[in-house]
C-alpha cells in the first residue's frame, strides 16, 4: 500500500474520532514525522507513515529519538489498521 493511502485512511479515522490532525512540517528539520494528532483531552501524538515494507531513514530515526527523549509519543507505521488501533489506545489512556 502506498504511504499516502495509509496516511489518508488513518487521518480520516482520527478526525472521525475527534482528533485534531495536522500535517507536520518544520522548516530546517526535514525529517520530522508526517503528522501530528491531538486527541480529545490534549494528548499529542506523532506518526511517521511509510510505504508498505519501507522503514524510516537514519535522519528520521534521529528525529524520532529526539522527540521521544522529550517525552513525545511517536510511532512509525506502514499499516493503517495498526496506527488506528494505536491512536485509539492512546486516546483511552492519554
């Protein structure tokens, strides 16, 4: 499955469940995760989407580690259903 298709499916489901969803871009930091999700209640989550079978680049992994070091919740996925389950779980525990 293409990255854009995986991302679109997760975004639709997240919005339907009350999440605010932003395309995350940061000038000067090209390796930030693709999307920022804000759950009802304020929990902020990041997802880096990948095409099926692909993995993050070394720079993306460094940026993910940097966010996690600050206490952020970040997931990388090539599977829409797993990402949706993760978001719903975070919404429950967040």
